[in-house]
């Protein structure tokens, strides 16, 4: 039995993948777990990090000189990763800082700060929504109790839901049939 992927499926996959740039990013050990812990199950890493990077790129492009934008390059643009070559032993050297004078560690710290700020904002919004929902439910319960009390004050008997009454009658009928 041939288990190879059909050509039309492979072609569709390739077509989809060609719509994106794939970039591999390396963070210090433990960063992925920190992000997952903060983001939780709300989003996957890609859905969380991509908007942050795009917003930062837009900010950098707006502050870049116009001549760099016209040429299609930005001084602070992130270089795509080069294909893997045989590792050569090179002496460690300090990387030159971008024009803004920021080191990679400082940029990573900024990204982490953006991630932390986004998570804090999401937590605040989630708590606010939870409080609004609780308040709404409390008001609905109070309204139902007030309506019930109003009916009782007017001398009306509490009305039973017709569906519940029908279900109860059906249950009683079944019980009687099984008993006799």
C-alpha cells in the first residue's frame, strides 16, 4: 500500500506555505515556558508573538529615515536566518549594536516587557469581563426574585414551566407503568 502524499495535496501545502516567511527565533532557555504560562491556552506562541513583532517593525519603519524606506530596507530590520553551514570555530566577538544603540539583550528585554504588558492587559480585561458577568448574573437573579415576590404579593400562585410539568407527568406515568 502506497502511503506517499498525493501530488495535489503536496502542491496545496506548498502553495499555502509560500504565503508566509518562516523565521526561526532563539530565545534564552525557559522563555517559551514563561510565555506559555503567561498566555495560557488563549493563544499559541505564533499568534501571540507575530503581532508584537509586526507592531515593533512598524514602529521602527516609521522612525527610520525615508531614504531607507524608499530603498526597501530599514536599518533595524531583522535579518532572515541563513542556511546552516558547517560550524567554524571563530573567536567570540561583540556584535555591533544597531543604530539606536541597543544590544540584542536590550531588544529581548523590550520584547519581554511587551509580552508582560500584553499579558497584564489581557488579565485586567479578563477580570473586568468576569466582574461584569457576575454583576449581570446578580442583577438577573435579583430581577427574577423580585418578579416572583411580586406574583406572590398579588396572590398568584407560582407558575410551573409547562415543559417541566410535562416531563414530570411523563416520568410519573412511566413509573406507574413499570410498577404495575
